[in-house]
C-alpha cells in the first residue's frame, strides 16, 4: 500500500473509515468515464473502496494493488469482477490499456512521486482517466510537531530522517501542470475537511495508523511509548477539545484528475 516501516494495521486504520472514504468519493465524482472496461486501484488497502468501483462501473473488471499483506488479508472480493494483487505501486505498469487508474492517499508515501504519476498519465489510452488524491497537511501542526520532535536532540540520531517533510507533496498548480504536460485535460482542486473527532487523544489516534507508524517502527517498545507520550502532549495543546468534548482536526487534501481526450 504505502511504503514505510512497520506493518499496517487494518483495524486501526479503519477506525476513521468514514472520514477517509469521503475524499475517495469526491475524487471519483469528477471521473466522467461512462463505461470503462478496466479499472485499477493502486494502493487499495483493505479493499472496501475498491469494491465501490465495481458498483460504480458494473461492466468493468477492477483490480486492487497493494504492498501490505495485512491489508490485503482483510480485503474480500465483492464479485468475480474484483481481484486483489500484492505489489508495489512503484513497480506497477499496465500490460494492457487501463481505462481508469485511481490512487487515493498513497503517493505521499513515495519520494519523487511526480515522475511515477507522470508515467501513469503517459500510459493512459485515449478516453482514459487518472484520479489521484494526496493529503496536503504536511505543514499542519499534526505533522510539523512530529517533525520537530523527531529532530529534537533526544531522538534525532534515530528519527531525524523519518521526520515528515513539509514538501512531501506538490501544490495544486504543480499537479495541474504535470497532468497538462503529459497531454491530459486537468481538473485539480483542494479541500480542507474539518473532522470532529471524539475520544481520548483523538488526533494521536488519527495519525497513529498513518504518519506516526513508520516513526514508531524504529523504536523499541519503551522508547516508542515515551515518544508517543511527548507527541500526544504536544497534540493536546495544538488541538484542544471543545466544550462538548469533540476535537476539530482540519485536514487539507489535494485532488488531481486528468483525462486523455478520445481521438477524433
């Protein structure tokens, strides 16, 4: 699914399944493919969103590709038109024309992903679509505080190079230019969601299954607990609970959809 240290935990990731499904739906709403024959979901995770692609396009064969055995073990084909494959999105290349290529919340794990995305764009046939969504919150407190802590003297020798970079993803204009340079008609936008989270340390719970995972994978159990305590305290200050007990997490996402116009 997403490169990085440590095994993915489907249960932890799915705690916020509703919040994470909404960007996928809004991404696909801008894909105007009428009757694609082949659809590929790169970085499909546990497969529930992949299955929705088969419902959207009843005549399509849908393939989900992911590098996490744990995630794929939780995936279940909803029909004989849906299959899942173990593989790294960085190595994927179509052997036959693919009508719709989807990559949702994956490419921020791939350094230099612009070239990979460009390769996918160039492979699209006439009438094909590429739809990508990436988190755009690497300068938000949730990530900036993690970066600061990873680079603090106590942790820097083990974690400095695991710190999230503020330049992990491109800005929307750069994605639009990338798609246009590869001959696609581009539709690019951004949205900041205001998630209302509940429970103890909810922002920590959100990031634990994503950006925090490869950081903790570098530490033994005791140091991981100490690091998590420090990070949790910083998050509580940055994201204080409201009087009703909920915590607001602003989360920016960037969407890029491109299509290669049909010949003639």
